C-alpha cells in the first residue's frame, strides 16, 4: 500500500474514533458523516448542546484514551432492514442506508472497539498499533448543513489534523501558522497590490499601480527569455463565435465553465477560456514552408472561466485569469528541440525565485484509450521523446499514467516554496489533436503537405495564481528586482530635500523604481512607512551625508549598510537588479 | 444659409433631376425615393429594364441637358386624395403618401421644370443658376430593396456624386481613387498585419507578429509620453457585474451595445464597453489626501461592443476595440493643468505622423440645461477654463454649442491625413458626473471631504481605428520608427552570408528590428520581396563591400545611399528612429 493511501486510511480511522468518542461523551448525539480529507478528517454530528473550540481538548484526550482499545477493524455485510434497525433513530444514517440500497450496493458495517459505523471501508487494520496518538489533533468546530444544503439542518462539524508522526503534525501546524501570516489576500491589501469591488464582482481582481508593476516585471522577464528563442507576440480578442470551440472540441469539454454571450443579432459567442484555438487561426492565415517552421506565437492575455462563487479565493482561484500563453507550431521532428527551449525558459524563470523544480511526466492510460484523442502508437512515440528529453536534462521525473490531457502527454513542473508547500507551476503540453482538427500543415522538403503539431507552453500559467504563491513565498518582502518600489530617498529634514531630489533623479534616470519622501514628517515616520510598504532600500540624506557628498544606504532587513557615493549606490543596486539576487 | 446646408440642397435637387431624367428616358419607370447623401445623392427606381454602369453616361448627359430648363422650384400643399390621384399607379409614392397622412403631416409636391415629386422640401431655389453642371456625376448602379427590407421588391439605385465645383468633384474622385489603392484591408493582408477568421467571427481581428509589433510600438510611444506626466498603469478585467453600469449610468445609455453574459449561477455580467467605471473602483479602494492628488491611471485594454454585422468594416469598425485609455482623478482646481499635460501628449504623438491638428470645443446648450448633469454655473466655469487653456496653447478652436456629452465639456482633436481626409483622433473629456455617482472624494487642506472630477483621455482612442488611418495615411510605407521590419541585410551570394550575419547581429544588438535574407535566391528576388514587404532599408553585402569593410545602404523609396561602415549605418538609423523622421 502506498504511504499516501495508508495515511488516508489513518485519517478515516480517526474520523471513526472521533465519532465514537463524541457518542460516548454525548450519548444523545447523532452521527452523520465522517470522511478523511486533505491533512486530516472531520465528523458532522447533530449534538444535543452547542460546543466550541474550547471543548476540543477534552474530546481529543478522550480519543487518545480510547485509541489503545481499538485493536482492529472488522466488518460485516448486512441487509437494508438490519442496517435500519441498527441505526434506528438516526435520520442521517437512515437516509444514507436507503440511498446505498437504492443503488443496489452492498451495505457494510465497520466495527472497532465497541463502536460500529455504517461505512464503505478504507481503514488501517490495527488502529491501536498503527496510529501515533500524538500524530493527530482536533483543530476547529464549524457549522455545516447536512449534505451541504442550506435547507437542511445545521450540524456541528469537528475538524482534525492527522499525520504519521508528531513531528510531521507539528511541521504542518507551523506551516499553517506561517502561511496565515503570509496570506496573500492580507498582504495584497497591506502592500496595495490589488483590490476587489462589490460592483465589479468576486473573482475579478482590479490591479493597482504597484500590483500592475509586479505583473509587468514578471511578464517582461518571461518575454525577455522567450525572445531569445524566436517567439513573436500576437494579439487576439477575448471572444469568439462558438464555432471555433466546436471545431477545437472545447465546446464539449468546457461547456459549463464557458461564459456565453448572445449578441443582439442572436449569434452565440463565448469568452475564451484558453488561447490555443485563437492562435491556430493566426497560424492558419497562410500556407507555410518547412523553412519557416516553427512559428512561435506568444500572448499575455486574460482568459475567463465561469467558476462557482464558492470556489473563488483571493488570487488563487479567479474568474479573470491572465495567462502568459504561447504556442509553438512545429513539425513532429522539432518537438524535442522546442520542448528543450521551453524547459530552459522554465528553469531560468523559476530559478530566479530560488525554486527547486520537480518534474512529473503525465502519460496516457493504456486501459482507457477511449478517453484520449488519437491512436496509442502516436502516444507512445511522443511519450518516449519526452522521456528522452528528461534523460538529456538529467532530471528525475515522476511518471503519472492516466494524468495526461485528452489531447497529448505533458511535462509538469512543481516547485516548493519557502515554507515547504508544493505548487504546480508550469506545464509543457504536446498537442497532436488541435492541428488535426484545424487541419494545420506545412509544406515539407518533398513539396507535400505535412501535418504539424502544437506545443502549449505558458511559463507562469496564471499570473494571478503565481503572484498568490510569490507574495506568500516572500511574505511580501520581494527581492530588489521584483519590488514595485525599489528605493525611497529619505531626507532627514526639509533642508535636505534638494540634495535628496538630485539622488532621486539619478536613480530614476538609471531606470530604478525610486521615490523620494519630501513630506515634513520626521525621519522616524518616513523609515517606518517605507518598511511597512516593504520598500527594498532607503537612502537617508542628512547633514553629514551632504558634507561628505555621500548618502547612507539602508536595507529593509539588513539595516544600515554605511555611507556611499551615489555612484556606488547605483552600481550596487544595478548589479543586484541585473543578477536578480 | 451655411455652405454645407446649401450643398445638401444642391444634392437633393440633383436627386429630383435624376428622377425626372430617368422618367423621361424610361416612361414606364416608377420612382420610389431620392435623398441627398454624404458626397452626393441617389434615386431608387423600379425600371422596366435592367441597366448597368454603362448606361450612366447617357443619363448624366440627359441630366445636363435638362438642368438649364429648371429655372426654379415651386411647391404646393395638397390633400391626401389629390396626391394619390397624382401618383396613381406608383405603389411607392402611394405608400409614402398614406404614411405621411397617417402621421397627420402636410403633403407637399415640389415642381421644377416639368417634373413634380412628392417631397418635404430642401432644394436650391434656382437649380439652373446655382448648380454647376460639371460639379456632379453619376457613379454606380446598385440593387436596393424597397425600404431596405429583403421581403420587398428589389429596385435599381443610381448613385451620383455632387460638389459645388468641377474642381471639388475631381479632388474628391481622386481622393477616392487614392484611398482605394491604400485600402487598409488590402494592405493589411499584403503586409501581413492582421487577419480575420470565419470561426472567430467578423469584427474580431487577429493580429499577426508584424501587426502586433506595430500596435506595441504605438502603445509604447503613448506610454513613454504618459510616464513623464506621472501616469501609472493599472489592470482591469474585461467583465463586470451589471451593478457597476447601473451605478455609472451606462446600463441605461449603452444597453443594446453591451455584450451580456449570464453565469451558470444565474448572475448577470457584461463585457466592458469602456474602462472608466472599472478605474473608479481602483481609485475608490482607499481614502486619499489632497497631497496624493491627482491619481492618473492608464490601461491599454480591449473593450467590446455588440456592433451590428452590417456596420463592421476592416479595422474601422470592430467589435473588439483596443483602447489606450487613461483617467485622471483630480481636484476641480487641477483640471486645467492636467488638461494641458494631455494636450501636450496629443500634440507630440500626432505630430510624429505629420498630422496638423484642428481643435473643437464641445460645449453645453444653455437652452437645454435639463439634458446635462450639474448646474450651469459649474459648466460655464469649466468651459471658460478650457477656453483659457486653448488661448494659452495659441490654438484656434471651433466652438460647438450643444455638442458636449451630458457629463461635461470636451476638447476634440481632428487631423487631416496625407490624402486630405479629416479624422477625429483624440478627445479630452471633463467628467463631473461619474465622481458624483461613485461618490469619489479626497480630503482637502481643511480636513473636509471634497468631490473630485475625472478626465477621460485616450490618446489613440482605438488602436484598430488609428491603424486603419495610419496604414492608409502612409499607404503602407511606414516611416522607419514604425516599420515592423526596419532593415533587412541582403548578401549578394551565399559566400557573403557570414559577413551579412555579422552586420545583422550588430543591428539586433542595437535594438533595431533587423532580418537577414540567407536563402540562395539571387539578389534581385531578395530586393523585390523586401520592397513588397515595405522593409524601410536594405543593406546589400557583396564582394566590393566586404573588401572595403563596408556595406551598401538602400532605402525603400530613396534608393541607393552609397557604401558606409556598419557604424555609420547604425548611427544614421538610430538617429532616424530616435527623431521619428
């Protein structure tokens, strides 16, 4: 059994233990459902009294006491009548029993210690032996409607965390605590990077000057890297007739997530949820010779997806997603070379943030070929080329059969952030389907039409999501090259303003994002607000500095770096920016 | 009478003359309607036989012959019965008579020479004397359904052009001929700037690498100018809840032109037809002190309008419009200063294309204050400030009372292109309404909340429309700074390729948009294709050039400019680009 699956079984077993404990402490309680979830478990319970987070320690204690008595899980199949008899008086279990029976499925009861629950299984065999009593904890009480429907009764949900060991639990709790401090929604407001408006709507961030600056810095960095490899920018509208997606096949696949528009003339348009079909139409504008291949088109542009309100969260899940999207239209024989170029861009880009990348190769599932487009031979050939590339890159890749998109295999890149969380950050996707559907070709050396292939290769994927990761990764303390305000010049008194302005102008002239604080509010206040706004460097100008024809450089975290001439400061900053330190 | 109005009366009189002539030549013809239109007139007629453009000269001749007999127009009012009797057998006139009578309006018949027509009036009094017989011409025969409804009978429409003099007519005909050669739709395809796709839909241009380059050059130029005046970029989504436009008032005003979206959860969203309401929400994210004013937000972004299919035309009228939009949020006392900054940007920007600008000041109509927002005193004050600014700018402005938007006066800029056509190119609009509706304020020196105002100031307006103008203005021969491909290096033979590549690399290194033609196809062909693609300069590299350690510079129109060193070429090109010559 995989360790991940085993951990899930522990969590599920702990949900039972939680239910059993609560029932012992509150005999009139009625248990509803108790599943394993990411990082832990919960149980929804109808309680005879209201409880709060303060009650959790004593429940947790009771669980720890009961655990040693749970030597093993046993189970038996029962009839609908038997099950109903057992759970008489519990409307939740009775509803579940009827549902299972209605589908013609088996009804099973699982028992550990003196507690029996209606369950499909998936526990550790010997809880007392296998579960670390210090590896779990109860964290939170919340209200939850039975089956998530607000027309139903509100139950009490008790959440628990569970890991294999006490150490892992503590590491996770620390990560959560750290993540809370770094929450990008909170920092985004404090650093004035983005805002939401009730009039505009949820999931539609509005980007302030500083936030837009950050977006542009990232986008320009990607473009700088792409340009070296022959990419060209193209520009596309955000809408299309649905015909485009009927041809591409996305109409069927993405239906519910598409924002649809009916025009005044009754035509059906949709907002683009991706850019590839539009890019194919630019490629298709004229015939191509093999000499002109590949064509590499890049657009940083927003795509729109009709996400459900409940799913939206800060920048992590939005309805307006800015993609730094690019598509390479190339010959089958050019795939590996082009993939390598994209790989290089991804390495350089994510390397700048100090992210170590992990690679996953998503493959087709040979048991389920009907879920994929094209024949298996083509898939196997393409997948082998990706394996070769991974070998040449001296990278280790996790292989994930069945995880490929329906139109081709892909390489995913995962990064671990500064507090240990793992994010999927970039994908290179081979697409053998869309060129087929749009009949994209080039003329080869023999003068024949040759079917081409496409590569999808957004580097950032979604700028919104990447920024949510980066804000939390840096806890808002962006390195100099990313800082919306890189330097602020702080004259000590008004009499130093002129000298400060001179330095400020030199910095701006060198392309540094500098500001100068001329208000008459005292140095202490100026330093404080520069620190709050996470300005990278402050240049302090007082009598002694002017006398020495120098200025004092301070760093947000490193503190006073001493007196330097403007030229020395410029040189230092320019180097730090250039090297993205 | 204004000369414009008089010209329209001439055109209307000529429509009568056309009808009379056709009736004389084809006595069984039935006249329908014959109005004056821009640049001329037409008459829709049911003809007993099919005619073509070849028949027009003899009709025109007959009109010239009849004109001297039309000494004057006379008219009389008649009853419905009299009118019907007069036009017995002509179903079109009968239908019109019933309509006029139905509305309770007067029925009038106008007579000149021996021809009488049902008409509301609007002719010159003495056609023979006032109309230049060489100032008009018939140009085209077309089919037209009666009343534009395809369920009705197809009539023959004869189009004529008419001006005050022969010279003006010829100038217009020449302009049309020249414009046809320069048609941006044709040149856009030839120069590979943009394309349309049937799958994506009409009015939704897809921009190729070269076209996107052009767009970006223009947009960067505007941004360069804006940056100097303290503008900051912000970023906004293309959709919003309709609530935003209900608050702004656009929901009422723009209703039919809005692309609407219903989400899967049943919420009503719309695509933005303008950016100002979104920008207000960025301003509204926090309270502002007078010290922080003005706030100047700029976004180059697409807006969407549900234009009718029949109205779409190349880039001139599209459904996806890219605006270089900016809004200044400022105090009333800062309006003049901010307006002047925008004016400076407009002057520099359009000056770069050699456009001389004319200015129009659109004012409120004091007879109709109820059509405007705010009281007249505020309007007069704001308008006087604009007059002062115009005076300071030493500009002459046409004043247009009643042409202001309901929310504030504006300054329009008009430019004449290289073939004499006039275009409205930019507008500075004062807006006293939206800050009211969104309750936008700043805290003033006294610590009180002060209502602010907004300035709308797109420089290009629509990049699509501006490019349609610029492509035709330059007939595709863009000056160096705008050329998507500025220079192409052309080695004479393959043996010169290495040297050519060196020059190419130096050019690219200096940021020049250069290409190198390494194919083995002969110099003649290389030059030809560089000229067809309107590359500004070619650098030719042959034996003699390499011997002399130089290269030969040729300009697309100016031809051979002689042998120069790479450094000399670079210097020359860089200067020409910098000075936008």
